[in-house]
C-alpha cells in the first residue's frame, strides 16, 4: 500500500538534518580543526542567541535536561525533606531529580483538557514543608502559569518550569503580556535531546533564569561548584554542553519558529481530519498558551487503543503511548492518593507521528489509516 510515500517516523531527524546539512557539517569540521571540544566560542554564542530568543537574562547550558532540573533545585538551596509539588502525568525525570536530592516529590493530578498540572490540586497539596512547584509544559503547551504564580506568591514557593517539551511556546497573561515557556518561574529547565523541538545530536540541556544570583550559583554548580579555578565553594556536578552540540543548536535555533509552525500545521491537519469523531478527542488548545506540539496526543474513547496501535503498525505507521503508567504507580515513586485524570489519560492516550518534516501526503495517509482502522475495530466488535 505505502509505496509512493516516504517512510513515516515518529520523529524525522534525518529529513530535518538533510535541509541544513552543509552548515552543520561545516560547523562540526571547523570545531574538529580547532579541537575546541569543551567551552568553545560556539557555546557562548548559542547561549547569547537563546537568551535573545527567549528574552531571558541568563541561559546556562548544561549536559542534559535531567541535570538542568537537578541544578535548578540545587541552586535554589532546597534541602533534604523539603517537599516539591509536581504533576503525576509526566516523564519520570521530573520526579527523579527531586527524589535524588533527598527532597520529597508530591504528585498531583492534571487538568483533563490540557494534561498539565491542575492549579486547584496544587493548592490542596501544600504543607508547611512545601518549598517549590515544578510545572511541566507537557506535549508543548504551557501549564496555567498565571494561576501557579499566584499560588506560589501566596505561599512563598519557588517555581521551576520543566520546559523540555515546550521550547518556543508563548504564554499570555491576563494583562496581555507574553512570556516564553521556561522564563516565568524563578528558574526553567530544558532538554536538547535529539527528539525535542530544539534537539542536538546527542545530549544537551539548559537552565533559564532572570535572577543574577541564581544564574551565578547554577553556573558554579555546573562546573564542580567552582568559584574560580581550583576553588570550590559548593558541592557541584560536572554538567556541560559540548561545543559541537552548541554549534548544532545555534544553527537549529534560527529555524525553531519554522519547525514549530510546521508541527502546528501538521496538528491542524490532524485536528481537521478527526473533528467530531465519536471515538477520538483531539488535543485541546488552551487560550493562554500557544502549542508547539512536541507530541500530538489523541484521547481514544470506546475503542481499544492497542488495537489501533497494532493496526497502524501493520500499515507502517508508528504510534506511541505517552505515558502508559501514572508516576504514583511506578515502584520508585509509589504514592497514595487519587489521581483519576492521570489514570484515565494513561489508559486512553495515543500519540501520532509529529515532527517538522511531515508531508501532506504522509498526513493524508496517516489520517485515512487511523479513520479506517477505527471503522474496522468498531465493526469487528
Ligand atoms: C526529555 C524530558 C526531560 C529530560 O531531558 P533529558 O535531556 O533526556 O535528560 C525532562 N522532563 C521532560 C518533561 C522531558 O520530556
């Protein structure tokens, strides 16, 4: 069946690379000629360009998104036993670093429309030990930051935004001003893992902050807690973005808005094809945030999503379940309590191929196959 069109991937890093190959190859060859692998000028250059793009005072590059989250919590001086509130429906890294530092992750349920942390449930989870909130801008759309900022102010809590999936997304406050995802809390953390909206060719990450003191502290922690050469004021880590990754990211940053627009166009195509379908619910688009569609995640109802996934696979269309297990059911993060929305989402979501290179032909094939698949599943029941 699928003879004329290019193979469909969840993420098409090969297609994206082909379009910028000459610049990338040249940049990497230059670095090899200079052997400036660590702390080369490209790192500072990318840092400055990303600060400009995000309109944030400080970008501190580091080795990956998980480190970025950890370094934020270290820079804020969170102490063992402190409670940190985060969402139950997320990738594990968010809760992992909290636990790793001896802090206590307090999971709360999410909003059924946006899949993001539910501000009403944050308020209910606050105790005298609560020190910080970590909202995740899941799948490419900002959490309800205005409500979260108000709660944080009332209770004197820090906010660390996990913006690994939402770089480039814009959040609009009720007074009309707009901020980029990751720049609204005391600190923000992102990942440049290859499949993220801004991805490098290996691991990478960054910390964002508008606070000079926190920026200095984070920079120091990234570099073994060193204040000047061989003077170590803090316990730190070794977490750097290498020069090659920075050079790649600097080239790709110029295309980020275009990449995010291409993702949004693909999402629009999907939305139109699945509109008013009795068994599929397209992702909700919040009024206060643009969506950069790190994932295009459908909710299924009245059908077995595993049958859908299998049928798609038989027709050479990959699909993924992000995420199949609520964090509170993971052995390492067991937590009592009721998280009905997370449970429901873990049972019904399915993510379709989403990247900057999807062609109309591929989108037409994917949507037709999804619709045919559901007809087949419904008729066979
Ligand atoms: C990818 C991701 C991370 C971790 O990033 P790494 O660079 O892989 O360490 C953290 N949080 C979320 C929500 C992510 O999607």
